[in-house]
C-alpha cells in the first residue's frame, strides 16, 4: 500500500490508541524500559506516524519519521499548525518517534561552490527544538543531494566544508540533547561519505559526543561493505537502518541473510534502535512478516 493508503482520520486514530491502552506521553518516561526488553534491540519503522498503532501492535518499539514531514512541514502541509497537531498526536498515543530522516532538501548545499550553511543551521535549530518537544533521540544526517560534490570541485575542499558545517551543527545537537548520526550512503545515491570509514572520519574530526555514526546495512551491502567495519567503528555507531540489498525491500521479501551484520552488532554490544527503511509494496503484510524475520536472524546471529 502507498503512504496515502494509510492516512487515517486523526480523531479516530487517537480514539483507537486510547481504547487499546497505549501509554500517555511524557518526555521523561517515553523510553523507560524500552531498551531493557530481552533478546532484541528496539525495532522501528521509517514510516508515517499514521502507521504507529499498527506497528506497535506487531511488536515494533518506535516510528522513524521525516524531518520535513513531521517536524518542519511546509505551508502546503499546514506549516507550524501541522507540527502542533503532530505533537499532540504523539502525546495522545505514546508511540515513540525515536529518530528522523530527510534532514535537508537537496537544494540546501553543504558542499560545493555555493553553500547554504546558515540556512542549514537554522533548520537544524528548529528541527532539534521540535524533536526535543516530542521526546525523540536522534536525527539522521544523510541528505545525499545536499552533500553531493559537483563535478570538478575539489574533494578535499568539500570534505573540509562538510566538517566545518558538522562542527557548527554539533553544539546545537548538544544543546537539545538530540544526537545527529551521519549516514553513509551507497555510491549510486551520492559521491561523498559512502562508507562507515568515511563517516567515522567526519565524526572523529567533529569530536562531539552528540555527533555520531549511522550504520545502514542496506547501503553497506549495496556497496559490498562487510560486517567487519561495524566491529571497527562500533563505538561510534548510534543508530541503524536495514533493508534488503537488491530492491531495498523489507527483510523477508528476497530472503537476504543479515546474520553476519547482526553478529557484528552484537560483538560491539550495540543496544540502540534498528529501523526498517524500505520500499514497500504491501505495507501491512510486509511489515508484519519482517519483524519475525529480523527476530529470528538476530537470535541466530
């Protein structure tokens, strides 16, 4: 099903959530006990919050939303008023939003001859402030279009531009206690920060505990990056994504084996979130099947 197919009447959603006994929201208790569930790290889904009740009923722990869709909706989507509705919805249902993707649009450039660092920092400030209100923990710094190095532009200069921006973003993250996790993307999506090693280099240069590394198993498999890299940079990893290699399908569609990557995560004692960031054909059926596949493979790893 498409995203639009899953749009729910908000009043009905809130009523349904209340009737099914979902906990009341508070930023202090939102995550209490979540990481203590035995046998598996907290699992989430990158999806619209309208799917929160469904994925919670299946055993997932959290939603991963989009910055533009949930924290900073544009005027066509209702602007600031829509964010306030989103905040009230989370308060009413208690399903956590642990993290956010899609930090910046491609037209806000972090590298290249024409930079938009000040606008990016303004967006960072607002996103962090609102993520804090919702009780979230993390914002993903992927934004491959923003960081794509233009043809002919000096790569070392681009790297320094990106580090400079990241060093200015990190204190904002620290101010609101929301971690930024830089996301390496496979080489078909962008031409800069394509591996855990690339991302780790930026993290080390920034040198702030609120600026860390994301491990995306889909991107790793897509570019042939082995699980040993997780062990090498495990102390920097704060968030993870997963999907199958060929078509970014949910676990269980093509039958990908994630056990070597799960084993590596276990070896570094990773305990934070793992989100399904996938292309869906039948969301309800695939998201239901995927959690069983992940739990089985995690147990076997």
